C-alpha cells in the first residue's frame, strides 16, 4: 500500500460482470488474516459471497463478493477498525479492485448473520469488492454530487499549528505536507471529514471534530472510524517518505473547540 493507492482510491458502487479469479480471492484471504493496527486490537475480516449469504445494499450494483469486519467492543475499537479496514481497502485498490466503505446503506441483518456477530461484537462496515463498471449508476452519480464526494475541506481548515487558533497553510507544512494531504483525501462517512490535526514541531495530534447528530449507538461513534482511516493514510505516507515514527496516546495541553476530542499522537522516533 502506498501514496499512489491513496490517491487512486475512489468509492465504487457500480460493478461489472467480471468475476474475481480464485487466485486473487486466495491472496485476499491471506491479506485479511493480518489486519494489524497501532492499537493492537484484533479486527476480524472475512471474505463473503453475496449469493451464498444473500447480501445486498441499496446503493450497490453488481457486487458478487464483499469483505466485512468485526471486533469486540472496547476503547479505541472504532479507530483500530478504521485503520485495519482502510489498509484492506488500499490493498484492494493496489490489486485493481473497486471498493466502497458501507456502514449504513446495507441489509445489516444479512451481513451480521454472515459474520456470526455475537453479543459484544460490532460490525461497523463492509465493502463490496469487484471490478468497476464503465459507467456509474445514476443513483451513484446523484449521491456523489449530493455529498460532494470529489472535494474536501480546505487544508488550512483541517490542520493547525500549535493550537486550534492558528491555521496551518500547505506552504508551511514542510515534511508533514504529503502525509497531511493524504489525510485530507481520506474517505469518511457522508464525506463529513471529521479529522483535525494540530502540528507541534515533531508531534502530530489527531482530533475528531464530531458532527452533531451523527452518532449511531449500534456501531459506537462512527466518526472515530474516519479517524482510524486518517491514521492509516498518515502512517503509510510517513513511511513512504522515510519519516520514522509511531502512534501513541498522549495528554496534549491544547484547548479544544466544541465537539472536538483528542484521539492519538504521532511522534517521530521509536
Ligand atoms: C466509515 C464510512 C462509512 C461509509 N458509509 C457509506 C454508506 O453507508 N453508503 C455509501 O454509499 N457510502 C458510504 N461511505 C462512502 C463515503 O460516502 C465516501 O467515502 C465519501 O463520499 C468520499 O468519496 P470517495 O470515497 O469516492 O472519495 C462511507 C465511508 C466511510 C469512511
């Protein structure tokens, strides 16, 4: 997974007839066994057959296979899930497959049954996998337009310097520019983009700016998943450009705006 895959990924909701070959399905099976994340929270991903389990989503056309994931409810579970699942999404992109994060618009009962969801387990999202059709469905086009899927909030509204009162412009982001651009291009539920970042020297603080009225209690705080996706993109980009660091939990002394919650810190070094 690399920066190219992050840039190339776009949601695919309309698939063509082509089957995924058994060899590629096998590769996927191997990949999903190692769904790691910086929180070391086990995330179980499964490859599912749409026909066999009668899986469907009102926004998806033509998907024959899905990958879904689950974890045991716990602190940081959503963020860990977001990280691990996005890693799979980017792997799928790398091998030429289309995906789309689906947390809401699906026959949840059918998916949860296929995933053997037990008491205390959460299945936040699924993705179809397959080959992109030549043309998007009309519904998909309308959806993308409605949620402005091709644009993102301006860089200097998402990222800050030392505190939340000082915007960070692209031309002052220095070595953090590409990793932050990769955060900015991350997918998020309803394209709400809840990630906020404060850069303080060699420390990067990630925050969640919760959208009012967007919490869903059956899958926890859904926007924390978006934060996990952001961490995944940041991690991949920093590695690729040779910045060695890691994520940890910190206690930043930074005043936070309303509805904004600290999630994790990235620091350079071991
Ligand atoms: C956690 C999460 C949940 C999502 N849930 C849905 C969903 O239920 N239905 C859907 O059509 N798209 C869903 N999406 C896809 C987003 O709408 C999409 O990523 C966003 O509009 C940006 O478009 P892009 O992925 O093409 O860049 C979800 C995305 C994320 C990250």
